[in-house]
C-alpha cells in the first residue's frame, strides 16, 4: 500500500498500517458492543494503525479477548485469517492430507504451518536458499512443518522420494508467483487447487495447459480483505474465525510470527528493515 501498488489506496494524506491492536479508552452513548478496556482490531484494510490515538466508528472495529499475547493480537487480523480461510474454503482437507506452499517463512506461511498441524494436515514448505537455511528449517519444523524444501529441490528426483511417504497435495498456496507457482502446480494432485494470495516475485502466474486439461487443476485467487467485505453483514463468520484462532493461540498451537518491535519514532528503520532480502521478522511499531 505504501509503495502504491496495492488494490486499495487511501486518499493522501493518509495514516499507514493495516494491522494492529488497540485498547478502547472511551465510548460514546450510542455504542452497543464495545466498552473501555476492550482490545480491538480493524475490520477492514486501510484503517491506518500507525498512530497513538483515533476516534472511530464501532463498525470499523471488532473486539478480541485480552488473554492472548499482545503480539498475537496485533498480527491476527490479516495473515492468520488469510491462512485460515485458504485452508478451509478451497479443498475439503482431512487429517493425513497434505498442502504445499511457497513463501513458507512469511507471516501467512507460518500461520498455514501451525493451523494445518493443529488439524493433522501435512505441509510441504518451500523456501529460497539462504545463508541461514538450517536455522530457518529448524524453526519452521518446530512450528509443525512436515517438510521444508528449497525451491531448487522442486525440480529434482528427491521430490519423488518425499511422495513415497506423503500424499500429493490437494492444495497449493502461492504467495510468490512466477516460476515458483508453476513448480507448485507440478506437484499438485489431479483435481487439486492452487490458490494465489500474493505475488512477491512480481511475475505472472504461468499455468501449463496440460495441468488444466489432463489434471483438471483449479487456479484461483484469494484476498482476505474482499472476504471480509463480502461477509460484512455476517458477524458469525468473522467472529467464529477469530474465536477459533484465539483458541489455537491459548493452546500454544498458533504463535505470532517472528517480530521486531520498533518505536513509532523509528518507523523509517522498520520500513528499511522490512525491505531487506530474506527478511523473516515482521516489523511491529510500538506506540
């Protein structure tokens, strides 16, 4: 959004920040569902969370329980919700099934690993090669990742060995695009779905004709902002999702992604850090 390439852009001047958690300090006489002391997160994108105070409509917010870690609450509204919906809405995943994803160390990727593990679903997690690959692999496996493979390995015979012990995935989750997405498709089972939710490579998704004709794979997109807008009048859908995610957090089955906390006055440092290659830590501004 700051780069000006997102699907929705606020009118300038604007306050940045799609994610965050705040505490209600005062409510008006017509407010029905919120009270002072409640923790709240934005219902929609573009609210502008990089600020110390705001006067907002009750309809702009939804409450969270205050017995979950603060960082988990601050990072709950986008990435875990994206992971939750993609695992729930595109394929009927059962315990023992598998999912393959790229960008496995991203915020969405880490949430996919943990939510899938809680449901008994295997994850095949694709990451780029890097100097600290061993540490990253260990960290993802400690979250519940079944397999962690380098992008280069997707084109090697070792994948055949992997599928001797793990079923071919019903679902592929693509946050990168380009060649990485095409490689995910190669390993998807016939009749499976690839869901694209991001395009970090800034390259188009190329789908082989054979995958569509002979293997009948489905290629779809997902944007959690649109899901929230489509369900704006369905309070139960959003509330039940957040309640289930918070339950996983309380059980220790879903943790916040690796975060670096930065004071609001040092926001330029946070922005610069977020743009560095192989970044595995989410920058969180502390007010």
